[in-house]
């Protein structure tokens, strides 16, 4: 579970890759989303099941599939 993504927690559920975030996609760009213009939040995406979770320094395993 080492794939960093940045997500909108609003109704659009937008996702930016680390590369897109580093290139400037740091806020929600969906005009119809209630979080338009608000910062995206960092998540770790499990490469096995695609679950996106807040990184927990105590556990580097996916709570869904139990893989690292």
C-alpha cells in the first residue's frame, strides 16, 4: 500500500495522482462540488484492492485485504 493519491472528500470524489498534485492540482476543481477550491486530502491507495485510506504510521497494511 504505497501508492499516494490526493482526493476530494466532497460529492465529486475527485482523485489526483501524486504527479498531478505536484504539478499544481492541489484543490477540488469540480465547479458543482461543495468543496470546490478546497484542498485535496492525502490518501494511500492499496494496489491490490484500490481501497484508499489515511496513512497510519503504526500499520502499513491495508485493512481491507491485509496486504502491505
